[in-house]
C-alpha cells in the first residue's frame, strides 16, 4: 500500500515540486524534455555490467541531453537521497553476496518511485524494484521500460537445480509481459523474450568507453614483472564477479590442459577459485583506469558463459585491443567471430583449450587491430543511448497525448 507519510520518506516528500528548489536535482515531472528514473537491485560496490551501463548513461545524459532529468533508485543501507540524482532504498545485505542487497519491501520501493514523479521509469530487473516500477508506473500513468539484464530461468537452474527452472521462467516471462516496452541487449535475449510471449521488444546493444579502454594503456612488460611471469608467457585474462554462471572452473581447467607458458589472470572472479599453478587471482579492481590497463596489458581475453545476456566486459576487451576467446552461444557469440577472436565449439575445458590454442596460432597483432576497430565502429555509447532516447521519447509522447473524447449517444 502506498504510504507517503512514512518517516523514512520524509526527506523525499520534502522535495516534492513546489516545496523546495532541490527537486530540480532529484525528481519531479520535467517541463522540457522528461524525467527518467532508473531502478534496479543489481547495483553494488562490486557490480559489473549493469552498474557500468547506468554510470555511462548518466555521464552521457549530462553531456548530450541536459533536458533529461535522471535519477537512480538503488539499494542501500538507508532510504535517503544519496547525492545529486541518487536515491537509496534500505535493503538488507545478502550474505556472501559481494555487497549486493536484497530489497524486501515492495511498498517502500513503490513509495520512493511515486514520490519522484518521473515521466518514464526503466527497471533493470523483475524482482522488487521491477515490480515496484510497474505498480508506480500504473499509479502515475507513466510508461515503464524493462531492460532485460538477466536470464532468471538459466540462473535458477544453475544455482538451485533443474526443478527451479520452470517456475523461474514463468515468473520472468509474466513480469516482462507487463512492461510497456522491453529492451534486450542481444538477439539471443530478444528471442527468449519473444518465445516467452513478450510482444514489445527492441534489441539495443550496449556500448563501451573507447577512450577508457584503449590499447595505448597496455604495459605488458610491467604486468609480467608484477606477476613474476616470463616474457614468453601467453597471458589470458578474465575480469568479473566470482559467480557460478561465469564458468570459471572451465577456464581454469582449459589452461591446465594447455599447460606450458599459458597463464590465466582472474580479476575479481579468482577470489574463490581453486588454486592452480596456471592461474593468478587478483582482487576486484575498483579503479576503471587500472582495470583498463590490466586488460590491455594481457594477450587475449577469455569468456566461458554460454548463457551470457550480452557480455559488456567482452566489448571492453575488444576496445582494449584484445582478441577474445568465447562460446558460440549466447550474447558473447554475437559479439565475436573469427575476425576478432576465436569461438569455442563448447564451453567446457576441452572446447575452450582448443579455441585458445587455435587463437595463439594466428596473427595476434592483426586480430588485436581488428578487435579495436570492431569496438570503435559498432559499439559506441552514443549509438546505445541515442537508440534508448528514441524509445523513451516515443513512450513519453504517447503517454502525454490526450485521450480521445468519448462521443455521447
């Protein structure tokens, strides 16, 4: 039930239109342009692609669309305004969740969204924030976009067992059918949504900061010295969360099969990986520039998740001038081909090892140049956000259009 008098919302209520000038930085219907709220539970100190997408969107809007007022609503320790354009909603930390929090109160989340009075809402999940967005959108009469960042059925089967796949799929499908529009980052994901009965789906690939992730950042010799590796090392890298779906064990097994000078550098994902003399684990790297330097200083990027919705880190590797080894299936298979890397026939150890060996038998400098060109020509954030702005603008315009007058008999 909507309760805008709850004490935890006092600081939000105070910033309603007409009550305080600060609302221009926090929320409220925009007179020119429109007010956009992004909400998701997938936002934490060590978050991956979703957080990078939202941060890039904010930076792009500031530069290119100052007429769009943008607010993020994400989990936090308290329900409060947490800086310009940022609102946190109190949620408990997940045990062993790497800083993620699990929203529990639909009412609390919906209240925050309604207090902000957006013209359009984008939900980055179908859990409490996503359902709160749908309820708030209906109450306010504004459109709600769902951005599909996860395959709930595949994750449920992986983490809980096959029994969980069908109910998770049904929940996922029913939720996305309710959105006014759904955005998928890959054809792979769009196909699953259409099969699930979702009618209004657009494919909009994500982008990459080609200035941040750049071959010029590479310092291979320095990295090899830091890691204590010989100059002839064939150094592969993977950066990401230590999540089961990342298929880290298969990557470790693959480099163990290859042996010799092959090494795998795991950034973040290696924290809980089993020890192997072929593998070096580094902690999660919070500094984007340091991460970009780490990736650019390696020889190739390795990815092993066949169920990846998109694979933003793959774009970052391509932009850094790294050829990529990855599966043929899923979002990664759409991003790479034999001109910029090597696709593995299977995502098990033997399939990955064969693809890695085939990659290093080719002209790596030429592949590196092609990888960089691919990122520059196909995956700028401009392309991503201009496409999203067209979707948002159309939905907002439709919602503002007066309803036709009913003709009396």
